[in-house]
């Protein structure tokens, strides 16, 4: 029995009086359907969920902003438990890496929810404290508007019948009309369209049925338009599959810049390619997980540390790939020619030192207004990872020789 099936099994053992006369709502539902449609979203990533939405009603379920309820968000978001599922696993696209593809050669059972069925399952799992929100995606039939209409009906039932105000992340289907996206924006916290690859030429290698510009980028522009009107509390995100079509890390970085600067995205997520048996790419080697990790570090340098594009370019090799080393460390080794004194270095310069992040840099700047930094223990107390930072610092007049700096950095 899978973990999702276990959760549903436990939920069937409880009576939820506040649901009304529904009783044990899973009794007539095939657990294999719930498992299959849940497994269909296992590669979708949603680790950031901050929202500025305000709920001003008292009698609602799942208020994401009220303190004392399990839905509690910080300013920069946090990971929450969500019921992550497809509405249907029927799909007319031929993506070469996907088990729902029309080119998939393995055994496959087609499942679909009805809006009422999915709403009842979601509310029951929420009331059992198994989830804190809904992550809703779907396979794409020949009519993406029709499937989206049913997904919207699910949200309407949750809102109108069950008075549910929990967090909702809605996957917008490629090619869906603007009017449906607008309707979803009025009920969901976050919308996303997976761009999957850095460019249309790469996408054409993975699918002959998706148009990169018209089906995906145009939908991102629609969501951006709604975001500018402040009709989307938690903004827009996207995701790339890493290594399925031979793209370089620098190709991905260039697309990431466009997503943040041109589409106003809150986050870009990265998922390394892992081959699935019976798909067209089953013989392609899986990508190392460290590649995903290094891309997230690169993303963090740009989005949070505010490194410039030219600074980050230093971390890529001549073929456009990152190596399995911290890109911030690699950049520092190639740009910081002299040691930095934490007593007088500006905030932005402190951020360039490995082991010093935005919070510890801020603490250093404030601490030195009244105190002189003359030993490593002070930096440690301010949150600095001193083993990483001290080879680049001048502390109380002393500094590491260049060779010592290099040797210590290689051990990180």
C-alpha cells in the first residue's frame, strides 16, 4: 500500500460530522485511482508557497493567513502539505519522458475525477489534518479548455459548498484560453505553467504536439498580466526538466533570467531527468542529482544574493556547465584577489564571501557599529560559517595565505 493509499485508508476510518451527510466518502472510490493520479504529479515541485492573500471571513476552512491554524506562511514562503494530484491522466501530448504520453508503451489505466469527487476527497483529507492545501494539475486532452473548466468546477465546489479557503496551487494547461486562466486566478493562490526546456528548439526534441511560444510562453504572459493587476496572491512559478535534451546549465541560466525579469516569476524550479521505463527516453541516462542542487544555488545567487549576470557566468565552464562545487565558492576563488576586512567592507562585498549570507551580512553591518570584530568567534556568533569565510577575510590584521585559502576551499 502506497503512502497516499495509507492516508486515504486512515481517512475512511473516521467520521467527519462537519461534512454533513457525506459519511465515509472514500467507500465507493477505487484507491488505485487516487494513487495513480497522485503519482502522476510526483515530478512537480512546489516547495515555496508564500501568499499575500487576505481572508476576511470568520467561518472558513483552511485560512492560509490566520495564526493558530496549520496554514501559516512566512514572508518568503515555506513548504506545506498539499494534496498533489492530476485531475485526469489522459493526455494527447507525446512528451518523450512522460508515462502519460501517447507514445508510452507500457500498461496504463486511464483515470479521471469528477469535480464533486475530487472536492470531497480534498476536504476530507484536510479535515483529517493530512493536508494543508491542494496542488491541482492534469493531463491534457484534445480540449484543454474543457478539462480546465472541470478543474475550475472543483475549486468552486470547494469554495461554495465546503467554504474552503485553503492554499491552492493550480497548474495551467498549455494552450488554455485567457478567460479560464482569469477565472482560476480568482480562486487559486498560485498559478504555474511548466516550460520544461530552455527554448522552443529543445522542446521540439521532446514533444511534437506542444508549441513553446503559443502554448506556454503566451500563457505565462497571460498570468503575468493578472499578476500586474494583483489578482494572483502567490504569483507565478515554472519548472524545467534538467538534462532530457542535452541543454547546458548556461542555457538554463539564460532562460531563468528571462523568467524572472520578463515574466515576473516568484520561483523557477529544477527537476533532473530520470528515465521512465517504456517511454521514448527510457534508454537515456539519468542526470546526477547534484546538477539540480548546483542550479538551485546559482538561482539563489541571482535571486536572493543579487549577484549580477556577469558574476554568475564565471561559474560555468567553456561548455556552459556547472561543476559539482558551490558556485559561490568558485566565483569567490576567481574574483576575490585580496582579503576582506569585515569591519569596513560594505554589505554587498560581504555577500561575496563564502559562508556569509544575507542575514549574517546584515548582522555584521549592525554589530560593527558598536563593536570591533577581531576574532572568528564573533563571526560565528553572528551566523557566519567561519570555516568557509575566514580564508577570504582579514581578521584583526591577519589573513590566510593564498595557498591556504585554496586548500581549505577544496575541502568544502
